[in-house]
């Protein structure tokens, strides 16, 4: 009989403990809250699935979810093609490669709340470069604190500015891993630039793009800091995305039960979409 | 189809090559007959792939001309030269089916779909890919992928030349042999010029009617496999082809006769220019263990199947001989005789005896 060495478990134990304390225990606490009602004083009463039913039927949740989906969908539609286009335009060898890579990496290095603050100042109608230019120079009224459209445009521009780089870097990594022979064969076969993109570059980038879309989906679906600093969810509720709404419920109103139920629903949606997408993208691979 | 001529071709990868040593190709002068099967043989880094890329148009030579028949194509891009090239690693369009892969070069050139269909089926039959026409190319084994790369070249009926750049590198040994004979068979069937680049002498010698041996960016010898084996023009060819390679033995030339460690050696013919460093070249196949001749001591005998390679020491120099039958024991004193009309003199590495015929 084959004896298996079980010692490996000892080596994973520290990670298991770490994960337990920073993920499993907090998650279980949330599950615990989601089925209880509290009126303070650390007294809890059993509530069953009431909070879940309430959240799933709440118009406020539906609206926030709708805004969230619109936001995520819009930034994906912009960032993925834009990222691929920039990656295609970047040089493959020479001095400019490092210059481009550093320039691309810069937005990724800026802390999220700083990004929010930067864009907030950038768009201020009186002193912000963009805000002042739009209002005073081009004569287009542009004020985030008044107009929901302006707020939305700014939130999306900010995300595109901050995160397209990630798509660029991933797509670029996919592109430079294509052996030169593919391009040579395509030239000999008389392929057009479009054919080269369609039949060589895109298929070879598929894996990294899958990762890029997944990361951008999860990150944008859970986004909090940047829009919170930028618009605080306003004007009104117009840019209140799911996570902002969640924090309002949990910390603003201190409704722990509904907030916990909402987080779990939120979590399940993120997980389900990611899983579905990944399964669809990789179903053709052995 | 066309005759391919390379005229005083030089190539350097440096923008401003200074001396001859900056060139990876030096003074290449060669012409390939229409419909021939050629091999370009040489060690890694000798410039053979560079030469291939110049013929296909992927590279423009620093100096010199490339002609297809009488047309100068030196500056034409690859898609206008009507050539095909198969690379070291199989190149297939992963997301397309085998059928679409084979149809790709034709569709890019706007060939009518009915014609595409007939050609694809013809080529698929030839390559035994009929059954997998509807499978996605990414699901194929490396040898079948390499067949598709070949097929994309063959499918165009107007190709001037098909070039193979070490195409069997990633193929399993038992399939290598199969694919090589397939290639040979295809060549006989369609009679298009084929140039096969390799560093493997077996591949070169079995595939080609004529082999071009290259070293350090220069052509050392062009000849049939038999010529290269029998009468290498350069010690490099002697070394590189054959297993074990030719014995290259230092010698002195005194009054028109060659002496190896004091023993007179009969050569195939008169010595032409006994200048520089002189050496005797004789293949192990033509060294006999005999009753008389050059005295030697057996140092090693390696049984390699059908025959034994015997290493005998003449003073301090090892001479290989191929021996059939039970080999003599280590330390045995023997006499070596060299077959005179297969023994040549080389001065400064180049042959300098008159041919025997």
C-alpha cells in the first residue's frame, strides 16, 4: 500500500490560519449577523431569512445594483478594447519599451483615495483644470456636484484613467509572448493586419484577456474608495454604487442585519459572474 | 516555379558593419534549379536560417541580389514572392479549423471559394489530414500541426519554392522518420523546389538531391550526399558529415609525397599546392587493419551495432577505423593501411589533391 506523506499539511497550516482569521471568521460573522436582528446592547434576536427577502425586494437595492452593473459594464466596454489598442501600439523592443511600461504603470501606483481626490480637484469648476476649462473656456456647464451626468462621466473617466493600464500591461505581456515565426508565417500567407490581429494576436491574448476581464470585473464591481472620495455617491444617490450603499446601511444606519444580508448577496453575485465567465472562456481548453 | 539565384550576397545584422567578421553571410553565390530538393546543412549559428529568410523576403540582404528566374526580387516582400516557409515550431492559426488553416493563404489572395475547396481537399489527401479537416487546429499533435504548416505552403499551386527551417525539431523521433519520407514523397509528386535547412546530417542527406554545407556564413561545399561523403572539399565537411567524421591527420609534404608521422602515405592523386598547414584526410570507412602499413596500438573499440569503431594510436595521434567482425583487444599492436584513392591531402583546410578519375 502506498503511504502518503501528510507532512505537507503542516507547511500550509500558517496560511490556513491566516486565511481563517482574515477571511473565514469575518465572513462567518457576517453570516451570523445576516440572520439576526439587534437593537443594540449586544442583544440579538433570530430573524431567519427576513433580511434576505427584504433586500431582494427592496427598490433601493435594485437601483444600486443597476447602477453598479451599468458602471462595471461601461468601464469594461471602454477599458478592454482601449487597453488592447494601446498594447498593440506599444513598441516591442528598444529603449521606448521601458519608457512606455513605466508610464503605463504610473496610475496603478497611486493610492485609490488619492486618485479620488485628484479627480475631485481636477474637475472643480472654479479651480480644477478640467472643470475650469469646460465651464469658462469651452462654455460647457460641467459640475459634478449638481449634474448626475457630469458625475457619471467623471467616475467613468477616473476608472478608465486608473485601470486601463492594467489591461494594457496584461495584453502587452500576451503580445510579446507570440513567437516571431507567427508573424513571418502570416506575412508569407499574405494575411492583412486585421487577419493577423484576428487569427494570431487575439487568440494568443485570450488567456491574459480572460484574466484582465475577470480582475476588472471583480475590482470594479466591488469599487468603493475612488467614487466615495470623488462624489460620495452623489449628487443625490445618482452615483451610489453597491458598496457605497452597503456602507451607508451598515455604518450610517447601523442596520447590521440587512447590511450583512446585502453583503452576502453581493458576494454571491460577484462569485457567480466570475465563475460563469471563467468557465465559458476556458471551456474549449483541455 | 522558378530558378533561384543568389548573387554575391552579404548580410549583417549590424547597421554599420565594419569588417568581414561583422557579416553573418559572406559572398554567397549559388543557384538552385527549378524543382530540385536541396538541403542547407551546417552547425547552429552558421547563417543558414538567415540565408533562408533572405530567400523568403523576411530579411533584405545588406548587399547582393536575389533573383527568381530573371526577375530581381531582392526588395520584394514575402507575400509577393510566391514562396512558402515552414518554421521550426509549427505555426497554426489556433482558432481556425484545419480546413480554414489550409484555405487561409488562398482566401487572403482572393481565390474563388470553389477553387479553394478543391485545392484544400487535394492537399489534405496528400498529407493524410482528410479526417481532421473540421477539427480546430489547436487540438492537433505537433506533427499534424507541422503538416498544416506544410500544407499552407503546398496549397498554392504557384509557389516558387517551399522552405523548411529545421521543421522536425519538435517532432517525436519515430514520427520524424515518417514525416521526412512524406516530404520526400511530396517532392516527387509535385516537383516544386524545396530547400531544407538543418544541422542534422541524416535529415539533409536523406532529403536532398544536393546538399549545401555552410560554416561561419560561407558555403564550403555544394554536392550530392555521395560527393560530400566521398570527397569533402574542406576538412569541415569531412568532420561534420559521417559518424565518426573524417580522420584529419597532420602531415609533412616532402618532394611531392605526404608523410604522416614518418610514414609515407599514398594519396588519390598528385598534390596541387602543398602550402600552409597540410593534413591528410581519410574516412574511418577507408582505414583498414592490416598485416603491413602504419604501426599503431588499439586504444578503444566501440561496438555501435553493425560495425565497430576502433580507435588506434599512431604515436600520439588517434585514428578511427571501421571494423567488421570481432574487434582486436585493447593494447593490440596492429598496422593501418589507408585506401589510396580515398585518401586526400588538405592544405589550410581546403582539398589539394587531384581527383583520381
